[in-house]
C-alpha cells in the first residue's frame, strides 16, 4: 500500500501550533539560475536572489489570534511536514498581501510569511 509523502503540515509561529488548512507552498530562498546565450551558444548563467517564504491558509478557530498573526515580525516559524522534514524560517514576518484577509464561508485566513533564512532538518 502506498504511503503519504507530504500531505499534512503543522504550522508553528513562535512555538504556537496553528490550525493549518490544506496545502502549503514554500521556498527556501535559493538562487535562481537563468541561462544566457550569445550568438546561438549558451555561454553560462546569471543568478538572482530569492526570499525564503511559505504561504497557505489557517483555520480561524477560537484560539487563532488574527491580529497577532498579522503583526508577526522577527520570530521563528516552522512547517513540520508529514514526510519527516522540518522547515525552519528564521527572523520571519507576515507579508499581509491582502491586509490579513479571512473567509467566513470556510473559516480560513490567508497567510504569507517571508524570512531572512530557511533550513531543512529531519525529525
């Protein structure tokens, strides 16, 4: 029988576990490499920097403090994945793309977090 590879995620802000909803996306902030060509031949690549991030939705349950999440700056946040990996975002902050928006139909809050650095460890 196949086993789940990723699937579930536990979201922690400053060691508080939040109620995660659905799938999350994340990036470790590694450089993007773009190939460069000259006269029909590839001559190498250039690099550009990226900011580590994660985004997804949280359930707006009674314990969820929307204002605290919206004002989150300078602390550690983590994604604890079902596949045994823990992605740690250091000195992170909420981006508030839409001004900390929520959805009353599904009881969800959109969240987008960026950080100065990210690392991956195993449980």
